[in-house]
C-alpha cells in the first residue's frame, strides 16, 4: 500500500475507495508527466495526495510555504466527479499572516490577486472569485475520462503561466528591515 493509499478512509464504501485509488494513480501519472516536461521550466513543485476524501494534484513554489502559511494551486476530484461531470481546481492562500518575513493580510492579498487575475479570468473555464480570502479563485472543467490527463495538465500549465502574479504579490509584501539598535 502506498502512503497515499493509506490516506483513503477505510470507512468509505468499497466503490468509493476504488475510485479514489484510481484517481490517485492518475494524478501520480500526471505528476510524473508534469515533472518531466514543465516543472523545471516553471520552478513549481508538484505533489499528490488526499484531503478530506478528495484525491488531488497540487502545484506550489517552496517560497510559497512558510510554517503553516501556504499558497498552492490544486486540481481535485470528489465522490461526485464522474457522475456530476466536474473536475475542480482552485488557488488556496492559507494563514498568510503567518508568512515569515512578510506583512500580509489575507483579504488584501486576495483583492490584489483578483485585480491582477481579472484580465485573465475569461481564460479559465467556469471560474469564480467571489469567495473569502482563503480561496483566491475556484472553477471546474468538464470531467472527461478520455482526456482526463491532458485536461489536468492543461490546467497545471495554465497556472504556471499566472504563477508570477503570486511571486510579485509576495515580493511586494516583504517586511521592511528593522533598524538595528
């Protein structure tokens, strides 16, 4: 059993556990493909896992992680992805006040991100930005088994193109140096 499979709750019905295992395997394959083709160019790290019963593939920069603070892009499935025909994606910005060496409020960061993202909004299918500050944007694409891998990789590559927005916003919020006494 892989460490990701061990994250699959045993109490789930067998059919759901099987689907979750299948999606994790697909996300692992997508991760490998991304790392071979794009990761070096984008500078983004790729991880897979399960959160609250939902398998995911996630992109982030190491510089976007600071203690419990984190910014990352995720594509995930839930128990209704196949039957509902939706594959979900979002950008989370968690506990930004705790970002070491920066002065950040989540609301200010979200407003700034959404302002920069506005010009690109139309390029993201079914995207919304009317969430609280922890969820910078969220959307979904049609779940198609035949194009699942390429659809997910397309979203990941599209995120890589807008990731400099996050870099810039973090850079703008670096805490000023304190004078020495």
